[in-house]
């Protein structure tokens, strides 16, 4: 790629920073312009609901690179700058001030925003969302011992914040419409493990519960009124009901859309050969599963940019990593790998009550679709090998801790 070429990256998160890293690491010597809507240097988002709220990490510790790194790598870093449009025919990115920037190749790494359901009262003071560092700072300031927090949604963000809040002496109530926490991600059986975990740590967990409104007094949130007439008193409310991919620029550019995101091939190229997409917005063809997969996981933001950068430089590869995520809540640490949007059953291996186990999601032919190790380490590679094999396993051996996972496919 000629040194006169201009590559533009829209998105100032982990994916944007890793894309710059990969481009320079692979010898691209042209102009790189990185637009970030926030005023902070690109940083990783998982610590916002984990180590930051637990007081274990500061922003500097999960910032990807310092300002000197971008200067040394000749990156035109534009923070607090939001792209407003993409003209794929003209190869330009329009900015809010009416100016435009030309590109030869464009990478969309626009991520997601918090989903904001139309709950009456959601616009009053004391209602929080968690997506940015500023959000986390605001939430951090109100999680004081003896205060109370109502969490709407028992997904990953809601439960991680609940755990951090309880460890800081905050009274926490979590309300969830589904029958178990994390039901959409893990199913009811494994979701029940997390329900027990949070209740054991003093969370008032209310399932199959519908929020009617966020109550307020003097313009400030005082809690929740539920559809069944019950109430939840709280000093603050966190709404954590999922993420909304930021696909507006892609839609406006006329790119092919689907699966809730931007359709990309295994090299992460969109329907426009000069535009690539990574992270939360990318619905990517997966060579193993022969399906398009879009996940809002940190691992994609970390690893997809290297593949996209290679494609932008004329050396297309394949993104074949298994979907992966992790969580830490109280004394439970876990890793999940695989893809099981539908499954036949869950098989447990180990001590579920003691929360030291591995769970496997199987299809009707007893092939492992996904696996989750809870407080058991050094098994992830074996779990991934079972998933990649796409071959039936002996279920009795799979459930038996005495049968080495690495030998089940022998």
C-alpha cells in the first residue's frame, strides 16, 4: 500500500487502537486518522463494570496506549470527534462541523451504546447506564456503603455491577423479565447458578418482573414501580438491558446489513471492498460454524482488528477465533467459549453446588457447541478443541472429571 494512502478508523475504543497497532506493525507507512467520540484515549471497556468499580484499577491501567505512543506512531488522533456520515462513492467521512476527510480504506469500529428502553421516568437524575468511562465515574461516586441500588436487567453488566456494589456494602435489588439471570446467553440451567450466587451474597433478585416506571421525587430517582404493583426503593437506578450496535454510519453508507449489524466476510470486509468492520457491529462469516456471528465481546475488539488490517493492506485472512467472554463476580470466575444460540442440553462436569465445574452445551448429536469453565483453570484449550472437532462425544465421559478432556476425541 502506497505511503500516500490514507486509512481512516472510526471508533476510539480497544478495536480502534488495535487496528492502528496492526497497521503500523505490518509496515503501513501512510496516514492514519483515528476518530474517537469520547475525550479519553482508547481504553478497554470490561474493567468499567469489573476492576474499576471494585477499586482495583484506574483508567490509566486499562488505557491501551498513552498519548506518546500515538504521536510516535504518527497517528492523527482526534478525540471528542464524532463522524456524522460516510460517503462510500466519494470515499469521504463527514464530520459534525461540516468538513470531510478522504480515505483510501476505512475501518468501522463504532461499537455499541447502552440500550435505553422507553421506561417512564428514565430521564430523571439518578438513572445510570454503563457504557463509557464517564458513566462508570458517575456510578462509582454513588456506590457508597449503606446506599441502595436498583438494577434493571440481569445480564453481564447488571450482575457485575451488582457484585461490585454488594462488595462495597450497597443494598442491591436486581429485577429481570426472564426466568433466570443470563438466560439469553446461558440458558435457564446455568442461569440458576448465577441466581443462587447473587442471592447468597444478599442481592434481592426478582425474576419474571416487569418494570412499570422509575419513580422519582423532586426530579430524582427513588426506585422502581413494578407491573405487579410492588415497589423497589433505591437511591439510584442502573438500567442494564443490553447494547445497541452503532450501525448508523454503515446504514447511511449503503453497506449490506443483517443479523443486527454490518455483514462482513471472514476477512471482515463489508459489501464495499474499501470498508471493513470489526467488534460489536460486525456480523462476520465464521468458517467453523458456517454462519454469520455477531457478538458484543471484548475478544472480538482485541483480535479482529489484526485480520481487518491485513485485509486493508491487501493480504486478506480469516477470523476464525471462537467467540469468548469472561466474568468475575464475587468468588466466581469463569470463561466461556463457543457458540450455542440453540442447544439440546447442558452437561455439567464437577461440583456445581461448590461452583467449581465445567458446563458444556450440546446439540442433538452430542457435539459440543460451547463450554464454560467456572473456577477451574487450564481447561480452556481442551474445551475449545472439543468445540472445533464438531464430533460427537461420550456424554458419560464428558461429565466424569476423571476422564481427561484432552482424550475424549482420541
